[in-house]
C-alpha cells in the first residue's frame, strides 16, 4: 500500500461516466472467460441502482475506484479499482470506509476464477460461507469475520 492521499466520498452524478468506464473496462480485463458481449458500457447505472456508492479519489479529483453496497443487507455488490491504482491500497481504503467496518458483517459474491479478488478479500478477513452459479461462472459467497 502506498501512502498517497485518497479521499473517500459518496459518488455524485458527475462521477457516473467515469464509474461506468471503470466498471466496464475492469470487467473486460479481469473476467476474460466471460463472453465480452455480456458487458455493456452503460451497465453501471442499472447495476448500481438503489445502492450506496463510495468513490476513492486522488487529491486532484481523479477517480481511482469505487465500492457499492446494497444497504438493506450490507451486501457488497461491486468493488472496482482502476488498473493503474490496483495494489496501492485503494480497495482496502474503500472497505475501511464502510459504516462500522470491520465490526459490522458485510457479504459479497466472488467469482471462483477471479483468484486475485478472492485473495484480496481473504486477506481482509472474509471467509467463504456458501457458493452458487451466475451467468459469469461459479462464485463463492463470502463474509467478513466479525
């Protein structure tokens, strides 16, 4: 993790185009086993509808990543970081910004083939609590240990 300053704040309507781009590009680059035609550049708006979205920004306002949570059940739906910012603590800072983290239980689904993401979550206290299958492949349900 680098020591560069990161500002965590709720997403604004002006952030949506950049969030949509990050969501689209990172999915294409990461989930190479999925038919790319499944992903659309405008997926973000419908996928994040009703969710609380936090952004991680550099001091100059560049969006480095985001996290979205379905608040009704503390479900982390999306955590995406710009490729150039991956491995620099952005994802960790986004998790730490969640209400009552780490004493509040959060859950998520992680595609089994996305081993880098699974390792990231395990290193931050998440454990496998279930499994399932989606259009993108098999996944494991994970929750942070509280």
